[in-house]
C-alpha cells in the first residue's frame, strides 16, 4: 500500500497565493486578443518578467510601472492558445497534451493520425517552452523538459516512438540562448536515437546552424567509428561520382592527361 501524502505541511507548501489579488493578462492584439485572470502572487513568484512588470520600486515603494498600477499586462505579440496552456501549467504543473487515436484508424491512416497528433503535441511544447523563456519562468521550463522526455518515451498507437521534428527544433533554437538545456536534449535525440528516416528529404536550411554544429561535434566525439570506414583508402569510390569517370577511373575528364601534375 502506498503512503498517503502528508496533510499537514509547511505554510510555504500551501496555496497561499489564492489570497492574493488577481491581475489581468491580455494576450493578442485587437479583435483576436483574449483576457486571462491569474493570481498575482503565483505568477510573480514564478515569472521574473511579471515580477518586474507588477512590483513596486523605490525606497518607499512609490514607483510602479503602468502595468502594475492598472493591474493589466498586455502581451500583443503572443498567442492565446499558448498562454492558456501556460496557465494550465502554472496552476497544476501538468498539461493535457496528447489526444489518443481512436481504434477505428488502421494502417496508413493510423500512421498519419499518430504522426499528426504527435507533431501537434511537440509543436505546443516547443512554443510554450519559448514563451516560458521569454517570461523567465524557470520552473515551467523544467517541467516542459520533463514533458519532452515523457513524450519521446511514449509508445504510440502505431507501435512507434516519435521525436521533435526539424521545425520544432529550429523554433526552440531561435528562441533560446546558447546555454539552454533543451537544445542539448534535441541534439542528444539526433546523435543517440536518430536514423536515416529523420533526415529523408531534408535540407540544410530546415535546421538551425547551431543545432547542426552541436550534432557534428557530438557525433565526432561520442559515436563509434562506422564499420565501412576503410573505403577512404580507395579513391575509386569517390572518383566514380565525377562526371565522365568510371568505377575504375579508366575514362578521364576532358583535358585530363592522366597525370597528377
């Protein structure tokens, strides 16, 4: 039998923020804007961005930003769907992300449905992570890293595991600093779990340049030497790719005398 959680705990472990005032967060702009109401003490404890926007300054605490005076913070450049997910994470430390596939799907239809839902899940996690970087909520970022790991370990309805795609990786790399740990997790996915199908039909511009460099460095330092590395002692495998040169190099390029000089 599992032990029940303690009922009597330290005061700082209770929901004391429920007694704090509510602040309004307006997400989006003009006709697509949407208001959210959250407890001030909770959001200012978690987010340095909101802490700075709402707190009082000065020796007598008589200085305050307009947002703090009006108890309204506007986020015109952000998405209401992402902020709604953030509020969910803020209050419950969990996200209702993945939508199970119905049993009626089968074959290629099932594969496409699983791919679509897993991509939507990773897309939400990536966008939410970058938003949490923007508002400087380290606790939420830690929870989201755990969510990425959980999602990558989940065996989906088609019997496969899915990982973040190139567009989600690029989005995170464009919205986070060099030292961000989620960057390293994405690199580790490609180095230790990646296979040829991940890069099929891909182009260099699909990936962030920092990501490609990190993958290259880790591949060189961590992965074992491939079994066919001896092919580099024979020039024929490379010469055959030149236009007009056969496998044995018997046909020469125009203007070539066959000499190295």
